[in-house]
C-alpha cells in the first residue's frame, strides 16, 4: 500500500512540475557530469545499504575530519567514517538529538545556510569551520543531503573553502526543474573548477527524462574528489549503476544512466 501511495504521489509531482526540455541543457549537463576515475583508488560504499549509503573513493586516513549535513534519523555514514578514525562534525537543525552516540560524533542543532532562508540556526560552512578551529585543515571530507539547500550553499561557498575537502558527496535535487536549470549549470561549472566527478547515481524515487537516448534524473547522488590531489583517467565507458550501487527504494528498478558514457 505504501509503495502504491508513493508511486501515485510521485506521478502527481511529475505532472505538476515544469521540466526542462531543452536538448542544449542536457548536452551541457552531460558534459559537466563527466566521470573520470582517480588512478590507483577503488570506489567503495560508505554507510548503510539502500538509502543512506554513498559511494566514495577508498582513500581515508585515521585522524581525519568529516563534515556531515542532513542527519535525520540515519547516522550510518557517520558511524562508518568514525570507524575509519574520523571525527565527524554533524549538523541538522530539524532534529533534537542523534539516534545514537559515538565518541567521534560532534553534533550541533544547526543547518547549512542557503543564502535565502533567514534563520539563526543556519550557518555558512566558513562560519562552522572557524567555530571548529579548522581554518587551516586540508583533506577533510564533506557529505551533504539537505533537501535542496545544497544549491544555495554551493552558490555562495568560497572555492578555497571547497578546496579544503578532498572528497565531497551530495544529493543534488531539482536537476531537471525548468526554473533551476541555469543555476544548476553555473554551480556545476563552479564545482568542476576544484573537483572532479568520480561517481554518479540516480535516486530511483525521482522522476527522470530521456533525451538523446540518455536518462537524466531529478535527484542525483554525486561524488567528487579534489583535482589537485589525484591523477585521473577517462571513464567514458563506465556503466551506471555500478554493482556497489543500491536503489534508494527497494523493489523499484534503478534508473540506468548514460551520463558517463559516449554511447
């Protein structure tokens, strides 16, 4: 019953939402989401199975620092990072506490500023880094799933702040929404200046369109690594999803992607 309800709800959302139809948009989106592999490193899954897990580069060092935005009731990614020796600075202003504690967890009832919403509980990444005494830190790791607020964050964050993070993983929302399409392209161009995309996964609860034989989803999980830290080789022939990917909703088919392919 729940799945049937969700499917009907999603259909109504798709019908009511204005979707980008420009082939030029999807052609540039495909180019901006070009996947390369970091030479000498494998991809692994961090966090729980299905929704809440993220594909990342297997390059972690004990004593590291991770920033995690958007917790809700799931700390599986944070626990996995803590088990690898990372202190995890966790932020979510919509909850009153964590579902479980860990000596490496540092949670605050704060959220990431999106540049639009005025709320004393929302802080910029620069403010949080300063508060934590991490101004000079490098090779930190960033995870963010904040229901659309990532765009305001990415639009306003300084490139030199992003460069403090050797790995970043986001869920990107509204990728095919007409009202947001120019903003999406501008922000992806900005990310590409400092970081290289190494993995892409479509959230299978989202709507998608097929343009030029390729599927483009409304919700993408993306994994980036710092360009200055790694050497890359082209992965145009990668087929998505990978075997280590998992659907966000079990029992529903994955959305196959042609983002990383020339075919």
